[in-house]
C-alpha cells in the first residue's frame, strides 16, 4: 500500500469549519448568498474528496501527521478505503440534503435559518474529521464536535417537545457515548501505548487478560453504539424526529448514526482486529445484540402511525445490519457491512425526503392521513415506494446487494442463524411499509395539496431514487461503492 502525505484530508475539515463563519456573516437578510456559501462549500469538499479517490482505488492511502501532544497521541488524518467510502458518501449526500433544505426551510418559512445552515456545515466538517481520523483520539474529538453541532438542529423548533428531545439527545450521546468512549481510549492507551489504527488491529492478547479485553470491547461498543442506535441505547433517536426533516435525513442517513456504525467497524477491524475479536468471543456477542435490535425495532415500527417514527425505527433496524456484518468477522460480512452504509443512505434519505415533501405540501405527518397521497403527489410517493421495496431486499435495487453479501457473510462464517434474522427482517420491512404504499395508491384521495412540491425538494428526491436503482443495477461497475467496500474488506483480513 502506497502512503502519500497530503494536506487534503485536513482541508476538507477546515473548509467545513470556515463555512459557518461566512454563513453567519451573510445572515438572514442575504439568504441567497448564505445558501450559495452552503452549496459552494459542499461542492468544494466533494471535489477534494473525489480527487483523492483514484489513489485509494489503486490501493494507496493519504496521511497527514501532526506533532504528538503526548507520546503516541496526536490529531492526525488518514484517508484509507473505509475513510474514503464514508467521506465520499457524506460529501455527495450533503450536496443533495443542502438542496432539499433550501426547498424545505423556505417552503415552511422556518425561523433561524442562518443558525440551521451554520450548524449543518459544522456537522459535515465533523463527519469529514471522523472519516479521515488516523487514530482514536482524533476520531473522539470530531465525534464529540458532531454531537454538539447537531444539538441546535435537533432543537430547531425550540418548543417544549424539541427542547426535551435535545436534552435526551445530549443525555445519551454525552454520557453513555462520550464518557464510555473516553474511558475506552484511556484503557486502550494504558495497555498498548498507542491509539493509532492498524489494518489488522493494534491490540493483542499479550497486552491484557481475556476478561480485560472483553470489558474494553464492551465499553467501546457502548460508546459508539449510542449513535449507532443499538438497543437499548437507541432511545434518543426516535425523539430526535422532532427536528426538521432535512435534519432527520442528516441524522439518519449521512452523519450521526453512520458515525456510530463507522466507529464500530473501526473498533472491530482497526483496534482489535478480526482475529482478536473472534478469539475473545466478542463477534458472536455483538452479532447477537445486533440481531435482537434488527427484529425488535421493526416490531415497534409496525405499531407506529407517524411516518417519521416508522422511518426512525426502520433506521435502527438498518444500522444493526451494518453492525451485524462487521460482527460476522468474515470477508463478505465485512464487505456487506460497509456497502450497506451507502445503500441504506440512498434508500432512506429518499424516504425521509418524501415525509418532508408531504409535510411541506399538505401539513400531514401520519400514515392514516395519507390516503390517496400517491395520486396527489406521484413522484414523491414513487420515491418512497422504491426505497421501501429496496429495504425489503427486492432485486435489482441496492437493498438486495446489501442483503446478498450479508447473507453470504453469515454463510461464510457458518453462522446460519443470522441468515434467518436477515430473512425475517426483510419480511418485517414488507409488513411495515406496504400499508403506506397501499394507502397512497389504493385508497380514495382524501388529502389536499396546498402547493406543488418545489424543485429544490423534487430534484434531491429523484436523485435518491436514481441512486437506489442504479447502484443496484450497476453495483459491479468499476470505481463504485461496492468495489471500495471490497478494497476495505481486503485490508482487514490476515
């Protein structure tokens, strides 16, 4: 693997951190300039990330090391295949979500839009920092910046319910998340003298007892599992649905929850390594917890009438697919885990956009209020339907690609019980979302559309649907997300 020292991993973070200053300077009165800065920033970050892709696809990596703060600890940056995967996905979908935000925020004449866009920019900068972290210390810093930056987005409405959701969000992420994660870093540094990621992990059985390593693994999973919404650490996520829909899309598809699953993958592969994780029995344990989350979350989703609540519990379900794949400790399981980060993002972001479009156009939030919405809003409803069918794993959409490799990973690991979990989850997805589609297209229209869906909302929805279809049909094309997922998986197995 060719390692090149480069400043671009730092630049994509700094640009995101500079943008909020410019956004605040533009203010509420110069909204075209403010939103122009948002688009320019998102496009610039995407171009910089994409410019590093050829070297990563070629088997290389980029690094930018800084002086150590104390021996073995520094704020340093690395773009390897997994980091490139996350950064590329987030930078693409930030552009899309920014466009949707313009239509949504203007359509509803939302207050404090400048604060919204500034917090959004800091959130994506933190996400870039997480994606490009060379070590656990750097990841921890940006992980917590992301928590603080997304808090104003969660409480955007500033009513009693929003404030309560915000405190709940901080309660979970700054206590169960930050405290446990910091404790894990301290223990890791104490027994190993380093926090720098390694392809096959840097911890060994000689560094501590099996019981100590098991405890450390559990502490790490609690720290990252909060944002990954592993049950019973998921309670903040449904409450955070009080936020505007673009925020829900950011939280559930791009930044916050994916940073949690990204952290889990790093811990399994770059801290402990596949062999050590298996040797101390933590792979099976983590896969079991993920499987319980997969089933229970969809059983809860079945009972929800509020569309965003259904989508929230569906997200909890899908995130545990990623965790399950990593926990299988097999080549196809790891690849399936990574590819589902992007596949879930495209499927679910379109479905959240549908919820937002319906709210802007009709003010409706509950499935029981959406009879015939498919005839009033055909394109948004089609986007939702394609996403729902894909979540069930129906070929040739992206959801099928994820489930195919996750099932292959379970078979490869000879853990057939998890094949049944994935099949059961597919059936539950049909049971959860078919009633929405049925109401939309097979019930007499009983909803009034106040205004046509703005193009700023329609274009991102169609983009998400196109991704859901094309990334499934052409998953094996060179230089796609799937190839990058397999490049990453190659580095993690001895």
